[in-house]
C-alpha cells in the first residue's frame, strides 16, 4: 500500500522505456508523467534517469529536459566493439544505486521491464522496501513481475504516457 509518508526513489532505465515505446507504438515516453506516477504523492528522495550517449543531435537537449523535470541524469557513452556491435546499458549502475539506497527508502520504483532486475527487487524487498515496477507490460519480464509488489502497466495508459515522436510534450495541468 502506498502512503504519503513513504520515502521513495525512482530509477529509470531510459533506453528500456524509450525503445519499448518506439517499438510498440512509434512514440516517445513522457518522462514527466513517469516521475509523477512513481512518486504517487509520496516523499521523493531521488529520481535518477540512466541514459546512453549515442551522439545524436538532440540528445543533450533531452538530457537537459530530464534534469528540469527533477531527474538526476547519469550518462555513459555507447560502446562500439570490434566488428561494429554496439552496446550501452546501465544494469550494473542501476543495481548498485538501488543496493546503496534501499536501506534508506520505503519504496524502490524501477522503471524498466528487464528481467535481469528480478533478483535486485527481491533484495530490495529483503531490505524492507516495497518493490514497484513501471513499464510496458508487453515488454516486461514475467520474472520481474513476480517480484514486484506493484506494477503500473504503461500499455494501459498510453494516452497519458506517450507523446508523438514529431512533437514536444505539452504541459499538463
């Protein structure tokens, strides 16, 4: 159960949400709504957006916008391997941050559908935290859902959470 006295932190795997929204709906995520949903009128201790620098022209303005929404933005460079394979993820960084912060929180809100985080949520619960997940249900691991105390399925609220790829998000009242 969520209550206004809970201390909450939100951990957003930006690439996971971005690529899910693009693949499923050809739209972008409204990250302002993500922070509102994750907080749910509780005491926000920290919101962290984990991003990958891909050298695209608009990425710095996107990172700046995340900062203005209240996120601490953590970025790392996209790795290119011999043979051209590219990779960029924050799994270990997200895990370390949750492990460090869980003892000081009442709720951990993970915004990702990646099943690799199931054991991490199990640990957060052992630390006494609620483990909450916000992601697109169609691209969320069943293992992750089994560990979650609460799940917000973005597939069910697309009109609220998605924006057209061609237009910037409008401010909501």
